[in-house]
C-alpha cells in the first residue's frame, strides 16, 4: 500500500548505483544454510541486521527518517533466538543478537559460505557447549566413522 | 562385475528396506478385512514413492541440499516451522511404532514381555546410529529384511485358489464393510506406502553418501526396481492375511496375527525366518526414522548433521536423536499398544504427505538449484497428478477417521 508523504518532505535519496550481483534479501539470503570455510554447517540465516553505513549516525527506530539519510547497509547475518521473534513477532534487544558479520561472508549461492572457520563464532556456541558437555563425553563421541 | 554387484546390492536393500511396521500391520489388517480388494492402493503408493524419492534424490545430488533445508528456504520460517512441527511429531510417532515393533517381534521369539525389550531395542538402535558406518547399516538391515520374502513363500505353500484370490483383487467394498471404512483403510495403506520419512531419509542419505549426478542412474535403478518389488512383498503380506485370516473372521489387532498365516503355511522354520525378517525390517526402519528426526531438525535450524561426521562434529544432531529415542521409550512405557500407535501413525503420515511433497516438487523445477537437471515434463505431469491424489487423501483422512471411529 502506498502511503501519502507528509507535505513538504522530499522523496528518499535514490538508490546508489551498485556494481556486481544484486541480492534479494528474501530470495537469496534469508533461510539459507550457512557453511563455514571448511564446509561445515554453522546455522541458517534467521534474520538480517541493517544499519547506517560506516561513519554515519544511526537513525533511531520507529522515527521519521529524515531527508537525505543514506541507504542502510547490511551489517550482519543473525541467528539464535531471533528466529522466534521473526516468526512470532517482536524484537530482541540489540545486545541479545547473535551476529555473523557480513564481512565474514565469502560467497552467496545456493548456500551462504563464510570465509572463516565456524569454531570461533558466537553463532556456534550451543553446538560447542553440547559437544563439550555431552557428546564428547560419551565413549566413541570423537571417533570418525570413516 | 563390481558395478553389477553394487547394483544388485542396492536393489536388494531397497526391497528389504521397503517394508516397515506400518506396511506389515496395515497390509495384514487390510488383508484380513478387505481381502485383496485394496491392493490397487499399494500399486498407487509405490508409483508415488518412486516418483518422489527419485526426485528428492536428484535434488540432493544436483544441489547438495537435503529435503528440509529446501522446505525452510521455500516456505519461509513460519510455514516451515508449522511443517517441521507436523512432520517431526508424525516421525516421532513412527519411531515409537518401529521400536515397539522390534520389541513385539522379540517377544514373539522369546516369550519375554515386550516392555522389557523396549529399552534394549532403543539402546541397540542408538548404538548403531552412534558407531556403525552408514552404508553398512543400510546394507545389513536391508539384506536381513529380505527374509520377509517368506510371506510370499508362505502364500504359495498355503496353496490358495489363485482364481478366487485374483478375483478378489478387483476394487470393491466387501459386503460386511462400509464405504467409509474402505476408503479410510485405502488412505492408511497409501500413507504406509508413501511415508514421508522415506523421502527425508532418501535425500539425506544421498548427501551422507556424497552422491553426484553420475550416481543417479544407480539410485534410479534401486528405486525403480527395488520399491516395486518391496511393494510386492506388501501384497504378499496382505495375500497371506486374505487367505488365512479373512475366511476365519480374524481381524488383525496384534503382531502375532500378522505372522499367523506364515506359521500355518511355512511351519516352524517359516516362523523363525519371519521373526528374523520383522526384527530386521523394524530395526532398519527404526534407524531410518530416528535419523530422519535428527535430519529434519538439523536441516531446519542449519545445524551440522550427518553420520559421515564424528558425533562430536554434529553434536546437536546426535543429542536430538537421543532425546527422540528417550521420548519413544517413555511413550511405550505407558503400556500403549504399539500396533495401535502404528495404525494411527500411517494415517497421520497420509495427512502430512503434501507438506513434504509439494516443496520438493517446487525445488525440483528450480534451475537455480538444479541447473539442467530440472524435472522433465513427463515427471511433472505424473507428480502433479500425485499431488492431487495426496491432497485429497490428506484432507479426507481426519474426517474419515472420525466417521469410522478409526476404522472400527
């Protein structure tokens, strides 16, 4: 639905020309499998975090966006409890978001590949916890089946 | 020679792996009440599972993506979660039924109460998942499951009047049954033949074994030869029940009645073989369904999964399977009849069929995933026809269950 602009406001700045592939967040990023640099699954892209480009002031949420504000950029892939809020509504506080910085993403195809190992990522902490506290303690837990 | 052996092995395991507790119970129940008049449903179900198992295998080989990753990507988180909840719960019900089936078969073999066998069966299932290599697991249970051919042998040894048996195979509602029960059991049989877990398992298995496009011919032969022959096994189970139980007015409510015709036709030896076959088939299916519950969860949430990894490298996957087995034990420990759980699980499987099959069909037509291996027109026509059948069965299942009092 198109909402009429309040009188006197200017249209938002036009989308700057971009080089390279254009990604549709819904189609190419959200709900895609994320693999780390070794091809091990890390998570699924549960949500995305947008923010002001580097060096620009953040626009507070739920306020009128002033004229001339530069287009937001993709900051990070989100995972964890944010999936719950994406399905059922609401927004977790920013401090609770588990982020995979966009700079870590190496390529986007049928899967999103990271350029870093999943081992050190915050996104992998549940996996590491279950591995160290439960699975690795059961005999044979570290044995490679092949 | 080695390749030929590989093909033969694949076909044999596909036959042996086709029958699970759902097929055993439902075919025997149907045979004992409707004779062979519902046998056409098995044929319809087998063609359907061939089409869709093949398709999901091709998706997995072409894109490296297993079914539930694809379901989440295509349906989004909300519909995907609803789908996951339904598929997972029905799968958990099937896990419970299969473990109960192992325990019941062991009870028949040992006269030790099945409740005592349940924890043992569940631990054995877990141990195999924990330690045994995927391909060995598949081949051993599949080959042992082949012993269920004894149902076909028994059918011959019973020396039925083949003419009357064949004349029973014409679709018609028997005089003592109503149309509603006839169609209710048609849906149950359809659900038993097309259980969604087979597709989860098939596509995830393709990733486990690292299939590439060139391996697809082998898998196509396995499916197209193995599943129909497995379907023939189902028919033999129903045939045995139709020859022995139907004239005696016995309707199947327990596993001992399922194997009664084998004992009558093939004697003690047959009985021993059929018990081995049932343990192998239900054990194999328990492995597949337990793995499937791990696969669906891990693929939806993007966890690391697979038996090709050490358990420590797929920790959440393994923990979720352990929890599923514990839940299965807990449900069975209440004393609920595993045969009853089986009967409900096949009908609910029929309800959930569109949730699995529609997303696969969509992705199999998506060139971004499939490249040049998208569905051909012929496959799409058949798949669309099946989608309509699946949808009708799914919508009619619950109302028919209520109207017939679950087929009573």
